C-alpha cells in the first residue's frame, strides 16, 4: 500500500498518522493554534499524499426520505438542493440511496462558516497530493459489511474517539440511523430506546462490532472485537469515499450544469425529431400496405373479369394478329427480291412466303455453274447481295449449292444436275 498521511479531525482536535500504525502526534484546539505544527511536518515530505478523515460530533451527514417520484423529478429536487447549498457557500456532496423500495437522498453540506472549511481549504493549498475527504461514520458502514454478515439487519460499530469518550454508529443495511459520542452504556440506552420507536426489533436484531478493549459487551450484548488500528488501515486503503464532496469552484460547477442542461436540451430536440421521423415512417408504411392491398384487389378483379370471356379474347387477339399482318404491303419486299435475283445466272425453283409476327421467305434456286471455285465465289457474292438488299434481315443458308461434307471440302458432283441452293430470309 502507498505511504500516506492521515489527518484525523474531530470537533475538539485531532491526530496525524503517517501510517495506521504510526501516530505522529495528537493535538487539541482550533485550526489557528494547530495548523502550523501540522504543516511543518507535512511539507518536509511533499511527495507523500494526505487524506482527510472527518469524525465530527456536529454531524453534517443528512438523509431525507423522498416521496414516490420519477427519475427526472428526483434530479430536479437534487438540482434545487444544490442551488440552495451553492447560495450558502461551502462544499457539498449527495447521492440517492434505495432501501426497502424507499428512496432517500443522503447529502453532506459544509457551510462557509464551519471550522471544517478552514481545514479543507488549507489541505488543498499544501504541496502534498490531496486524496480526498472521508467521513468516518459513513465509511464505518463499509467496514461493518466486511466483518459482519450482510444478512444482519442492524449493525453497530463502537470505536474510541480522540479523547477518552467512545463513539458509536448504528446502521440498518446501508442506511445510517444514528451517530453519537458516549461516555458509557448509560448514554447508549436512551439512543436505542429512541430508535426502537421507529424500529421495534432493533434490540433483538442488533449486532455489534467493538474496537474497544473491554471484557463485557455494551448493554450485556455479545460483540465481535476488532482493533482500532484495523479500522484506520481500512480508512487508509479504500480508494473512494462513500460520499464524495465536490471540491471544485462554484463557477466551474455552474458551467458544467449549464453544459449539462444544454446537452439535455439537444437530446430532447433530437428525440422529438427522431419521434417525428418514426411517426412519418409508420405512416408511410401504412400507406404502402394500403396501396399493395388495392393493387391486389385490382389484380383479382381484373383476373375475374378476364376469366368470364377468355376464349373470345383469344380469338379476337388471333384475328387481330392476322389482320395486322395483312395490312403490311408486300410490294416493297417483292421489289427487293427482284433486285436480288436480277441479272444473276440462277434458275428459281420455289419461293415460300410466311408472315405472322415476322416475315419468313424461303428461296430455292439452281445456280448455272459447275466449277467449284467459281461456284463458291458466285454464291458468296449472292449472300453479300442479300445482306445489302435486306440490311435488317437474318439470312440463313439452308442448303449450299455444292456437294460438301461436314468439313466443307468441295467435291465434284456425280451427275450433271445443276447445283441447288436454299436461302432463308427472316425480316422483322
């Protein structure tokens, strides 16, 4: 564990520890009479951090039970509390505490007039690193949880004070019920009697952890014993206080609060826009669903109407397609065919004309040439002429004018019959 100073303050004085087991000295009196002595010792080792332990009889710790409020109402209540503390000056700290479905606000406010303000401001001005303010009665609750069962409802810690008096603190689970300075058992009995009015089972369920060396337990109750040095070691080892004071200047706090309010406003505006966007999206989806439903209904009605006279519609479409083909004049195509075969040494064998969606012309003819090479040249020239006359047509050779194998190797004909060729022309 890192070496550190512990400055233990009570209402009458205090003590300075370098370690839980090493008390440097005790002191009594007010700040003006003692801080020079403490400071002279601390500044000799400015690298050792300082932790302030407050165990004040005039307890600044308060708990208020809150009514049933929403989260934002609790934050508003805390905001007003902090504004009230800010107007009074000093330092404060607060957090919410939930116990048995009830919500409590636990807070500490050290006003500017408190003697503790002088000590806190002085410790912050020292060269030693400052490790925060710890309130001993509150940290006692965490110490009790380490040494007693968490299932026990009521727990009490008795420990020695600065002088000869005893100090005791009573908890119910996490709630601080009572903190007192006592000279003996007779001072403790009225306190327990007072608590029993609100908590009638406290006498039967109270468990005690004593840090004072004495044979019988207080009030005749059994108690578990731990040394005060262990308690100081615990106070020195914990990393964060149970209730932290906000030691930053008030202007910085107000800047942070204004920033938080601004961010909250931005989040609210963004939330409103997001909500509006989601609302518009849902509305658009409902419109799309309604449109889809109407389209399905339209398609259903259309199919029902078509089924009523589907055969008549088919006949009408067939007649329309046939009539449409008859409206196209074939004279232009015949003229193109005439130009194709004009002045060519061919003998027309047949011409088949088929016109539905497309015009298909099948031409069969003989070519007056027997020499293979010249026959191939003339046939190729004929095909090129077909491409020029019918530029948008698809020309297919159905039968070549020479006797050939699958590898297109020319062979002389076996008889004197003229070479026959068949061409298919498809026009859009």
